C-alpha cells in the first residue's frame, strides 16, 4: 500500500518517513511489505490509511504545484483526518498518532465477537431506523442503529451481533437485503462511546491550524472551518453515523462537478456515482493516476 508512490515521489517518501518518526516504528514497512494480518489490525490500519492517503496527496501536489484549491475536502469516517491534514488544519504527525489511539480505542470498546455491522439494501433510511429501534427493543440493553448513510438505498448498521441479526429478519420481511460485513468492531454506534471518551482528552490538546478550505464533517454533512468545532466533531463521529449521503449532496448543491478520491481503493467513487450524477470522480492512488489528474481536471 503506497509503495509505488513512495518509489516514484520524493514528497510521498517524506510523508511515510514522517509517519514512521511520529509513531516511533516503521509503519511504512508494514504498508509496503505487510504482513497483511498485522496491517489489518485496526490500530495499524487507521494510521496506515491516513499515511497512504496523505502520501498520495503529497505526490499530487508535487506533480502539480499549481493545483487549484478545492472548494471542499471530506473523508468517510477515518478519512476525515486525512481531509483535515489536506486542509492544513491538522498536522500529519498528530493525525497518525490520533488514529493509532482511535484504532486501539475502537477495537477495545467492544469484546471480540460481540458486535457486528451489516450493509442493508432496498429499505429506505427512515424505515431502517424504525426496524433498528424495534430490534433493539426486543432485547433490553442491546444496541443497533444506522452507522453509515452511504447512498440511496444503502445504509450500514452496527450494534450487538444478535440485534443486527434481528434487523436482518425484519429487513427481509420488507423485501430488502442485508449483507454482513467483515469488520473487527461495530463502528459508529453507541457501543463506541467508550472510544469517543478516550479520544476526547488527546483531541482537546491537539493544535488545530487555519483551514485552507472547508472540511465537510461526517457528523452533520456540513462544511466546517473552525478548529475547536473540528475537535468536537472528531469525538462525536466515533459513536455517530457517517452522513456520507448528505456530504455529497451538500457538495453537489454547492456546484461541485469534479472530485479526487485520494488514497487506496475506489469505494468512495462508487458511492458518489450513486448519489450524484453531476460529480465526476478520479482516483489518485498510484503514479499513473497522479499523471492523469491534469487531463481529468482540464
């Protein structure tokens, strides 16, 4: 992950070196060489993804020093940290240290095997919220709720495994479909509140700089340029649903027509395509895709 960019770009190499120094360990080696079992541990995955995304951004800015300033940045869940780095509000070093803590806190908030997440299709968001409430009420003390509003007709839910299973039965009765996700914990639901509380102190002590452009927050899908508010939003988003659908709708309302998905994978491009036909997305994750950015924006 990120190896080709690091080999081709001095700026990208510099990002990986800074992340290694910030954590006091060779995160770059884990990204480039694995093993996969270690890279997919949440405490490693989170700082690794932020570093790889910021390295791709550095390579992009190195290749196009006159790259136009974006109207907005946004990130899905963990990606909000990368977006804040891109906007100049958060340093890379603080981002990777916070994400190491965030990953560990989220992993430890719920005992292994107790939580679950699932993608639900074919049921509208309002109905799904009602089904989650019904499933949670069926067993006192259990939690299940929407975790990611990813797009029209697709919402991810999270909570206790048995409660998620009951939602699946109710969804089937409504003619919808539910697919269990392979995740290590039930993210973005009330079960993550202990993790949010662990993050609150370190985030309160984290310096936030001036924003070069607004970052659309996961919690409310609204642009933000206030550092104090950004800290609060990063705490809240741990146990709150990701409002990705609203995020992209807001960008479209503001007239956005082109977007760059910066970092590994192309999941967000697929989600954006389902939400808004007016926004074209180009992925930036290797040297070849960096080269194509000029033609895409032209």
